[in-house]
C-alpha cells in the first residue's frame, strides 16, 4: 500500500490529495461538495484522483479525512433526539447553563436563547449521588432508572447522554446506567460523561456529553457508509489537529466538531516550515467561510473549548475563528440603510455564484473577482467555466441599489468589505490575544484565499504572505500529513502546598500510559510516540483556570516541577490580564497527549531559475485595481522556478487556486514551491 489519501469536505468543494509515500509525488482533485450526502462527493473525488495517478483504491493504504458532518449537524439543527440522564435535582442543568448572555448590557432583551440539544421532557433524573471525594452518598436506584429509560424509549429518543454529578471522580453509577440503557434501548448509542469529559463543572460536562450524543448517530452512519465503500483504513481528523481511528471518531464525535479547519492549520504549518517560518497567522478562505488561526513556534494554539454556532463545548480544538466570508458569500444592500453587506449567507455549491452558470443570480465575492478581472475563465482544472456576463449582471444589482457609477466600483466595494471582515477575524486571534500581527507571517490558502492574501497582508502588516503549493487543497494535505493522537485527562484539585513533584509525576505517567495504549493499538510502536503534558492552574479562589504546558523533565526529584508550573502560569496570566495575584496556585486538571510520528512526505524542491519569470508568462489581461484599469501579467504557477520574482500587478494561476499580486508588491518563488509576497521596498 504505497499511497496515502487526504480528504477535506468544504461547504462548496471537496478536495482530494493522493500522496505516493515512496516518491512524495502528489495528485490533486477538486469536485463540488454534495451536502445531501457528503460521501458521494468524496467517492467521486477519490475515483478522479486515482485515475489521475493511474492507480486504484486498492493501492491506498490509508484515507485521512477532515469532515464537517458533525459541524453541519449542529449548525443545521439536524442531530438526534437525545435523552438525558442526570442526578436527581439537576434536571434543568442545560436550561440554567451559565447565565451568560452575549452582547452588551440588556442584550437579553433581544437575544433569542437557543433551545438545549436535549429537551426538558426528554431529561430524567437518577436517584443516586456520589460525593466530590468519590464516596457513594446515595446508592443508585436501578429499578427507578430502568422505568425512566423505558419511558425515553417510548418517546423515541435516538441517543442517550448520561451525566451525573461528580462522575468525573467516580463513574461507576454512569457505567451501570449505560449497561441498563443497552438492555432497555438496544442499538441506541449511549454517551457517558465520565468517558467523554472526565472533568469538573457539571454544565460543561453535560452539554459536551449531550452534544456527543446529538451528532453521534449521523456521524456513525456517515463513517459506516464511507468505510463500507472504501475498503481501506479510514482515519478522521480531530478538532485538535490529530488523527483518530474511524471507530474512535464514531464513539466520540464531539472531538471532531472542528475537524475540517484543523486540517488546514496542520497543512499550513507543514508548508510554512518548508519555507523557513514558524510564527504564522493562517488564513483559509473557501467558498462558504474563512477560518483563521495563530501558530507560534510551529505549534498551533489549542484551546479547551470548541465553538460551533451558538454551541460551546469543552473539547480540545485548534483555536480557529470562523467568519461567514467566502468566495460564495452573497453581497446585498438592505433597503433601510443602503449600506453594502457581504455574507454570511452563501450561494454554496448549488447553485453557486452567478459566474458558475448554474442558475445563481445573486452577487457573490467570486462574481466581484470575475468583474475585476482577477479570476481566469476556468476553475478547478477546467471543471467549472466562468460566465463573465452573468457575473457582471449579478454585481450590477449592487451598483444599481447603491447608485454607483460602474459595476467595477460595486465589485471593488464587495471585495473591500469581505477583506475587512476577514481582517477582523485575524485581529481576534492576534491583537485581542496579545500578539502583534506584524511579528507573524500570513499563510493564505483555500480556493479563494490567495486572491485576497496580498490585501490582507497590507491590512495586518504581516509579511511575507505565504502562498503554499496547491493552496486550494492544503486542508487535504494537512489531513494526509498529520499523525495519530489520543489524550487522557483527570480532574485533580489540589493547592500546590498539598502536592509534591513525585505525586504529580505519577499522575502524568498514568495518563500517558492510558493515551499511549490507544495509539499503540493503531499500530504505532511505543518508540515512535511523542508525549506532551498540560495542566490547568488557577489562583486559589479564582473562578477560572489557565492551561499551561508542563515538562516531565522538570519533575526529576529536585523539586523544580511545581515551581516551573507556577512560573509558567504567572507569565501567561500576566500576558493575558497584565496583573498577578499573591494567592497560592491551585491545580485543577492534568492531561497527557500521545502522538505518533508525522508521515514522511517528500517536500517539493524546485530547480533554480534566476529572478526572471518570463518563461511562465501566459498572457496579459486588464484588471481593475485602485479605482482604475491596468494591465496585469498572468503566470502559470507550474512553470515558475525557484528564485523567480513576480512583480505586481500579476495573476498566478494553477489548478486549484488563483493568486493576485498587487501593484507595489512582488512574489518570490521559494525552493519549496511557496510564493512569498512582500512590498517591493522591503528587502
């Protein structure tokens, strides 16, 4: 089995990347997504890429997949009917939640509170109680809970979530209820909080467990459907950027809510590393949305919360922020304000932008780029032909609604606004987290990202702007080049004065063993494991904690371990909040993450071609930039060589994306194949 296959399903396109593990040669395919059944688009793309490589699926050893099935189930409200089991007295845990209302003062007046994923009428109470010390206070009444589970069966619930108070300390009652549920509701998936999220805070643990049950039937069905047709090993990308087996993903789908965006970040890190950069802002603009993230020292920032729409669950994920700004984002002019708006509504894959010629009539960002002359006549390797007249007719609606003198002026306004929307998202992961974007490179990818990358570089001051090879399928590249991963966690609340280095080291070792056994079961030898540790710490009496990394080497018996953790926490607390407290440090939770090795993929090395890019020139075309028409040179990226310098205005075309280089800027071709865009005056 010499091939690895990466698959990324987006809202508009499905990207496929086939990598020859022996030679490092890669083959790409891009097909329209099929929202009604994502597996159709996936299988179509796989057939297409295998044909391009003159091979068959039988030669593919692994399929590595970033999917939005779980995400879409949440966003579209199409998950399962969930029955929730809580401890007696906690039936309304989802309704009470955390009493948080988004927005400013009195925001609650106009805020429509989202409905809980498990309805109150489908929530039952178990007569039981385990204390915070793990001792049984009230024994489980099995006859009572059996009768209540029968009632849930009569109500037609499609999944069961069990979340009992203090089960993170001892899950014996949850395990017993799960066993009874298997008897009373055979075939109905059961999510148990002590396995899904063994951490304190009953609301966060409950909503995470319920979310797991809400998406589990749909995810399990999708994975089963795909594996039955692939007949090869399938791995699913987790939200934190690691891989899990298809079986583990089906059992714990809440860990893959941000599976798709995480693949892009992994791919961006890989590509930027080849070009010599490790501090990055990543910018993934597809057809429906844009995802941004921050990477420092080659490591993406991973948060302990995952946000999808109105839902926030406690699950590790790459700190990705998403805005409804993509190539298919629809521009509109509200009659009341006459102020141009772009997104978040999207034309999607069907009918798509007006330029696609599939019946779309509303103006989109893609149509604006067509009007301005930035896009070639064909996309996705010729699979989509662009109708310029239809694009102009669509954007003309905006010009008429705003009384603008030309369709080009309306198109420029659409592009400027979508750029500002994406700039706002980049500020969320940089400036608002205490980072100066000018100290980072900007990696742009996705089908539409390279078109807007130069403009985002100007707005953020992040240079160089890096356009990786095959930017349109970089998410699939990230899927195909990431590693297996598993995590084990334990809540352990102790003041530092109540802890010793040896005690904490013992817990680290136990958790690492638990995670390592899962990775080893997938065929990764212990010698190839990489183990990292994290702890959640707060000041005693504080209402929240901060996650900081831990090094096992600090716990070598010299008493430096806890001191190092305290210093790391203080440094992060001061960076985030600009002050420190004198309160004693308190440990809250401990985690160990075990990763396998990243697969070997041969990096691209281009031949040196000097600074002259003329051999790659295809033609010249008129583009509209800065309010006037100018001539731009169009280059074929496949013919560019290392060292070539492409001055703007220029358009660089390839199968899966198009790059725009603005006047006053130039793109230098790195030997790894990436384009590095900088202002011309910058050396």
